[in-house]
């Protein structure tokens, strides 16, 4: 199956999935994430601010803010890349590009200052290959770091196989409400 076919199929499934079930599963995924060694060791975590039917991260961000530094990705459409900004409080966000929340005031930080990247995706396979939204923004960002990368997904977002391109960056782990895929570090 092509990436576009998988993308359309999984987005349709995700959008049709019951909101209450998505919320319950998001809590289970967040709890599983917090038990991972990479998460416990990290002092600075880059995490996406969820939108739509993605695995919900806003409640998780509130928890992380109490103990660690939070960095969020901000899409720079002109440069076709993601830049990173510190976030001190969810109340200091506004709707940005693609209706994704972003800080009202940018406090730029370099990827090498991040200990763990928590990444959204539309589909993953058990080798932790990822299909994103098709713009390559995350692949470009993640190609610059060797720090741990964790994808968050509902179990129905796991597919048999993804034909990865050389520019596609795989995750080190993918966490669903049912299982953790990838490296045991």
C-alpha cells in the first residue's frame, strides 16, 4: 500500500474513532510513556501539541511542565522546517500554522539541547517506521539529532509495513495503549 493510501485510510479511521475512547487511550499512552527510561532520564522534552484526532498530549504537557523543560515544535512554512521553542505554560499559546498550538512568544532552542523527542504520526509499523502528514518537516528536524525519538499512536494506527524512503526517520519506540514497539533501552 502506498503512503498516501495508508495516510488516507488511517486518518479516516482516527477521525471516526470515538472521542471518549481516544481520550481514554491517550491517558494509557501517556502513562506508558512516563514509565520509559528515556522519559524518566530526560530533563528537556520536545513534545507536539496535539490537534484534532491525534493522540492527546495537552494533559501530558501539563504534567511534564511540573518537573521538566518543555520544548514544542513550531512550523516555519517559509523555510519548510520545524524550529523549536521553549514552553513554560499552555496558557501562553496561540493557534499557528495548520491550526497547531504554538507559543505566543518564541524562545528558540537547538535540537541538541533536547533529551527526548515525542513525535506525532499517522501510521507506524513494528519496525518503528513512520508516516507523517507528508511534508517532511519532522524527518528534516529528526535527521539532525541522535537523541531518542518516540512516536505516539493508537493501536489501530499500527500497520503491517511502511516502505520507508532514505530520508524517512524511524522512531526508536512507538507507544500505543496496548504495546511499546522498538528498542528496550
